[in-house]
C-alpha cells in the first residue's frame, strides 16, 4: 500500500498514540528503577537501551532494525532444535 499522506498528516494522525507509547515505556522504566534489587537479566535491559538508541539515531528503518535486534538469527536446523 502506498501512503500518499504528507509527513505532517501522518504525524497528526499518529501523535497521540506515539505519545502514549512513549509514556508507557517511560513508566515501565521508572518501575524497574524504583523496584528493589536489580534486573535479573541485564541482557534484556541492554536490548531495550539499544532499541532506544536505534529510535534516536536518525538512520531510518527503525521498525525493521528493532525487529532484527529482538529476533533470533535464522538456523537451518530450527525444526530439530524446537522439535517441530
């Protein structure tokens, strides 16, 4: 599908949802920070931090790059590995 809207039109439509998602993410990070102890899996926090860096780096293709960040590499033997 080819989107013929201008950048301003897309932003007008998406702004409130984007704002809500940013606030939701900020609240989750605040909850982690306020919680006792530390995050058990620092790998997960590094992934979140890298995802945020991708969002802010200005290079484009944000969704694809973040999807790949959180994805496993393709393995030829995935069926055997997952017993499928």
